[in-house]
């Protein structure tokens, strides 16, 4: 699910479900949480590069996970509404926010598709380097939902509110130039993994205390109210399983226009 290799103070983290375009299921969520903790506990790590196997970063949530959630909707909503005091959110937010909470810089190397939950995972990184073939989207609108994996603590420092609303509401797919113009990616590169690794090696060669303090300072300056995580969960729980949300899903699957009430 998640491969981690640590060399010369740099941790290379690979999402390893290439047959599913690295789509995120519950096992992957557990692996992401455990992987972030592994790196947090490893004092030799000074920078992290995150990428996806098979020339694809992440296609988003695995449809099997959505089907699993649908079969136990009430229990899922209860888990979403749990107020977690450590600031890392609920069951669905923790695997993403755990990477944002690391003391060391995290660089996402984005190739291929980076959709939905994959986009939120990339946004949890400090830097995002995208290949010219990358396609990016905050795609939850496709399923009649909102992004709810910690995005309220990620986007405010990157883009304007009107731009965020447009992406949330439409699920529009962006090419790298469009994404960079909106602030979603840091830079473009012919080989994003090589560029991310070079950046990580450069940061790993600098004073660890200075790098970590810089990250802490900027994160504090751009910090958002943690209560927004609970709002994400509450709004999403209200949407899940509602008539219009289910109509959106059915219309997508049947390749027709939805008919809303």
C-alpha cells in the first residue's frame, strides 16, 4: 500500500496501488496514518518526497470504499462527527493531516491524475511539483459531495475564496498551468519526481532546525480555525445519502443528466 525508503535524510514515500491508479481505500488510509507516524518517529529524516507508483499520483477514493460507506451509512456518519482533540481530525481527515503535521517539509511529485482525495493528499504537502501530463481536480462535486479531508486547513493560504468555491462546486479538471496559476501547485517539471528529490536533498543539506522552524512559522501565520474540520465533517455527513446526492451518483453511473428535487 505504502512504500517508504529512507536514504541520506530523505524519505521517499510511494503510494503503491498502481493497478488501481493508487486510489485510496481504508487500508491505504491506515497505511498513510501509520507511514506519517513512522517518519515522525525517525529523527534522521529531514525531508519527504511523496509520489505514486505507475506514473499516476492518485485517482482519489476507491469506489469500493464508497460502496462500503454506503452499506453502513449511519456508522460512517457517527465516525465522521467524532470530535478529535489532537487537531488531526476524524477517520477521514487524519491520514491526510498527519502529513501536514510533520515537522519536516513534504514534497508531492505529481504525475498523471491527482483527483479528489488524491488532490487533498497532495495539498497536505508543503510543496507540489507537477509533471506536464498531470491533471488535477478537487473532484468531490462529481459525486454530490464536498472535499472533507482537511482541505479547510490547506487551501486558505494558497488561493482566493472565489477560486476555491468554483473548484468545489464544479470539480473542474485542471492542467498544470491552470493549477499553478490558481496556487494549487508550486512548480512544473519535466520529471517531477527527480525535481522533488533534488529539492528534498537540498533542504536535507540545510540546518534542520532552521528548515523546521521556517515551516512552523509559516504554518502558524497561515493557520485556520481547527473548528473548520468539524464543519467539514458535519456538512459532508448531511450530504451523504441525501436524495440529491444519491441522484448525482446514479446519474454519473448511468451517464445521464441528474434530475434534482
